C-alpha cells in the first residue's frame, strides 16, 4: 500500500518538477519554442484558425518579432505545402485555443506566435508526458511491483533526453509519441485479452494518431501484431480472422484520422498521398547503427548512457514478461535499422538520438526487468544500482544543460571536444577548432558521414 502511494504521487511530483524547470528556463518568454522543425508541426493551427490560409501565403506577413521560419515546398501544382504531417497540430489543438484566449484576455498579439502560444506548447508537452507516464505506470503494474516501477519511471524521465524534449524543445513530436506509444501498448494488451468494440476503437485512435504524427513510426505496429503468446503463424492469423470485424473498425478509425492529411495533400499538391521530403530518403543498404549508438556526434549510449541498462535488461525480460519479450525485441531491432537508415542519421540539430525517445515506453520493460533483478539481490546490490542510476541521471542532466547553452554542439560534436567538456562548465579555448561539422550534401547523396 505504501509503495503504491509513493508510485502514484511520484508521477505528480515528477510533473511538478518538470513544469517548474520548464518555467525556469523561460524559452517561451523569448519566442524560443516555435523554432526550426517545430514551426512545421505547429503551422497548421494558425494557418487554419487565424489566417485561414492553408496555402501559406501569410508567411511573408508574420510578426517581426517571430524569429522562426516556416519552410514550405512548391508542389507539382505550384502550391506551397508543409513538409510535416499534422498530428502534432491535432494534439495541440485545445492548447492552441487556450493560448489564443489568453492572448486576447491579456492583450498579447493574437497572431499565433506571441508568448502565450509558446507557453501553451510547453504546457501541452508536460500534459502529454503526464498522461504517458500514468498509462505506462498502469501497464508496468501488471508485471512489476514497487519500488521497481517508481525507479524505472524516475530513470526514464530524468535520465534520458525525453526531459529535454519536454521542457527545452517541447514542440517536437517525441513527448507526444511517448504518450501515444504508451496508449498503443496499453490497448494492445487489452485488445489481446478482450477485443471489445470499445477497445478496438481506442486502439485504432492511438494507432491513427501515431501515423498522423510521424508516419515512419508505423514500425511500432509490430507490438499489437505480435503481442502475447502464440505457437505458430497459422494460429495468429486465425486469431486475426476471428476478430476481423474488430480489425476493420481499427483500420477505419485510422483512415478517418488520417483523412484530413490526405485532404490537405490533395488541396496543396493534387495528390491524395504525397511524399513531402523531396530528395531526403532512407538508405537501407547502409544503416548507420554503430554511429547512431556510439558516435560522439549523436551516439545514443554516449548521450543517454542509462539506456544501456535497458539493453542489459533484455536478458531478464524473457522470463519476467514473456508476452512482451519478443514483440519489444523485434521492434527494437527493426526500429534501430529504420531510424539509422535515414540519410541524416544524426537527425540535424538535436540532443542525442532523439528519434529513439518514443521507444522508451517499450524499453522501460527491459529496464524494469534489470532493476527488478538487482532488487532481488542483497541490500548492498540495491544500494549499488541506486548509486549507478543516480550517477547516470546526473550525467544526463549535466549534459542537457551543456546542450542548452550550446557547449554540447547541436550537430558537430567530436570525441576530442566531448572529453574536453565532460562534466565541466569551462569552455575550452579552442572550442571551434574541435568541432567536426557533418557534410550534409554528402549524406544526402548516400555518402557515409562518420563519428
């Protein structure tokens, strides 16, 4: 009972700490949230509800104090179209209306880009992180006990780059996907046990939003397709056939959710389905998995070292949670392959391997399995793992601050620079000379960009 109380209120405490830190940073106050890629995810809202111009002719008339840039591409029919899909705009819609109302009440420019609009993007990110953690906690409770759940959630929030993309870059899709992945996992488990119409509708809702936010995240559908125990492909196909009408409902909900995007593409390009990334593509014949995991430029284990414990936890996950072992393992391997086959495997300006953030929902299970295994050992073993986790959380928080002030460079880190600034606030005298700038043109053509 006591442990459950701690776990329940730990999530609330974490959200309070995250929100206070986001308010302390004050990126919303100087217009620092709607920047870079965020402008593309967000632009649907002011375009549709304030400027009534989905052709984006209004971008030349944005307020002078808006320092971002809304990049559009000229489509085959000559119209301008946004590169990103509109899933984030869907999820941000209620917060956009709150921001607009606040702008009108408190006499800010009601133009979609003044301080209230930035502020409520931060609030939205914290809100969806909160929902995601609540859902994830409830799923973890089916397999683990306290305090393993509390330690796992604390580690995921404070020990990974999920925190950065909640409070420093809250308009990016990763925290939203964290919530959606948690929902998909929860209702996949429910649907496997009880394929009711309600569970089917909600599962379709989460699946559709995942595609609408980031189509490449379709890889996560491995989870609902393979979840549970099954002895043969034939039996799994029989299960799907027996539930075919429920699957039809799931697919219909997904199609309905994605239809606004298709209507927009039809309007702006003349095609129902349109690839907006131009010459940007995946190079599946040369995935940069080693670089993606270990490079000093953006290596996952370099900038989010605590997740190495999650990988170690796969050893114990098969026995502890057999229904999820193979689905999570298959997803993890396939996702690594897809993510690091992208031409820009370091994903531009970012803190660590940001496209892996949404996978922390699933990786929380091997992480919890690892912590659970240690928890069963001696008192000294428990103290030791707590010490290790605390140290890795400290490294993440320190490096996150270094990234925020650009000491950790957004795309040009080198091995020499990394160790020069490791856990120090002192800038090296030869900082610029230590940078290793990536060759974007070479990478775009499929050339290998290492480090």
